[in-house]
C-alpha cells in the first residue's frame, strides 16, 4: 500500500477525488470485480476520460484546454452544478468546494486534507465517499441519525 494515498492524477478536472470513489478503491485494493455489485475504475485521468460527465458539453474542453473547471470563468457550469448538488445531497461532498480549495490553497494542502477527512479509523487506509466502506479492512462507517436516506456516512471531521 502506498504511503501517499492520493496524488494529483487522482483529482479529476471537475474536482472529484477518484481516490475516494468505491470503484477506484475496489480496483486499487484488489477487490474482485463482481457484475452488478463491485465495479472497477482506475480514475478519470488515468483512463484518459477527462471528466466524462462534464466534458461532453464543455466549450473549454475540460481536461484538454484547461486542467480544472475552476480555470473557467463559467464555473460552476450547469453540468458541474448538477453533479455537485447530487454529491452534496447524497454523500456530503462538494466538487465545487474541492475546486475552490485547490485554487485557494494548492494541490498539496487539498490532498493532505482529503487524506485526513477520508482516513479509515480502523486501519488508516481510505474510506469511500460512496458507501463509507474501507476496501482494505472492510470497516463500514455508520450512517448518521436523521440524515438524508441517500447520505450513507459521515467522513472524519477536518
């Protein structure tokens, strides 16, 4: 297991940290692929997808002409705002906030804050933003009482 869990290459142009995605964690932690249950992904940039959700309608060709959506005067565009709203409601994570933090504080500070926020309290690896699970030790985060039924867990406080 690498000592640095997140690298700049794991941060998609939209601000998603692929290192906290359950498909990336299953792939990178050697969890066997299981159709309909466990998917695999190596990350947007690694697969040369350049943020597939937003790129299709982006005039700036995010990932090609610009590295991050915050470099665009239109940020957040309609597509980024839509996915940000979904992730904020379901998972308590904002891609727009991620982008603002990267722009204001730099990539190194952002990556360090992500490692702290998504650190598994059991083994120190990474807990998924999608399901609160650690794919290294099978720790399962608890869903907070009174929360949105789709919001599955609460990350470590900053």
